[in-house]
């Protein structure tokens, strides 16, 4: 729901119980660290997120076989933080470790594989390799369209990401088409003040801005800002 301080409060209550009741290398503790890391990630506190994701990963490395899907999740989460911090070579390194496990452990149409392809596509998009980005995003979308119901937020993310590549390539009508597909799903699936809706409005505003339609751009940027002011802590990037 995007209420991160509440989420943190409950995750920490849970973690306190687990710390007292379980040995220090128990996988349930890794779940706790991972969940707390995820909240910090969504709040934009990437150093905190990394700290908790790495605590989680340390436990998984000791407790699980080297090809366990939970290790793939761990590598993926750490890659995500590096990606958001702009360390793209590190991000790619962790995303590829994650993908390697998933390709071995999961069926070829598993949604987690779609997540891996999507994240690797994101790094290529960030470093300006748009054809590579599109290649990985489309692999991801193919799996999601087959595996998920049509109103799932993950599909919205796929459409959004493909829209972003087209926007970066200057193909604004294509960008708008995919951003609007994404927004349609998010409007149905999420509460009206969810941060992902703000991302949608912001991206659509960006296309109108690039097309020189500034009044339209302003309209969508202001919708995005309104949600962000309600949903995010005041220091969020």
C-alpha cells in the first residue's frame, strides 16, 4: 500500500521475536532482514537497504544450497540497490548471478525469470544500450503475458519499462502507448495514492514534455507530485 513506516514497524516486531527465538543463522531471520531491506529500498535509503539485504544474503549463503531460488532473490535485491545507486556494473554482476540460478532451478516460463530479464534490461536501458534493453524487456513481457492475469502490477511494470526505452529512443507515440497500458493496469490494481501511480503520471508527463506539449506535461507531473507528497517521506529522492 506504500505505507512504509507502518510496514517497518511490523517487520521489526516480527524480527524481534525471531531474534529471541531462533539461532542466528536461521533462514527465517534472513526473511526478516530481507523484508526490512525492501522497505528501506522503497523509501530510497539505499545504504540501509544494502546493509539488511547483505545480512540476509549472508545467512542464505550458509543455510541453503548454492542453487536455491532464495539465493537468486538475494542476488537480485542487491543488484536492484546497486542499479538505483547508479553502480551499473555491480548491478549487472548481481542480476546475472541471480539469473544463472533461476535458469537452472526454474521452468522457462516462471515469473521469477521474467523479473531477472526485466532487471537486466533495466541496466542496459540505464547505460544507453537500448536494443539490448528492449531484447531483455520483451523476453520478460512474453513470460508475464503468458503466466499472469492481465491486471497484475508486474505486467504494468513491463509495459512501463518498454515505454521508457521507446521514450529514450525518441519514439514518443510508442512510448505513450506502453505507458498508457501500464497506467491502465495500475489504476485498477492499486490504491489511488500508491507511488507506482505517481511513476505512471510522471512518465506520461515526460513524453508530453519531450513532444513539446507543455500544458499536458504539467498536468501529469502535478498529478504525480500530489501522490508523492502524500505517500513518500519528505527526503525521498
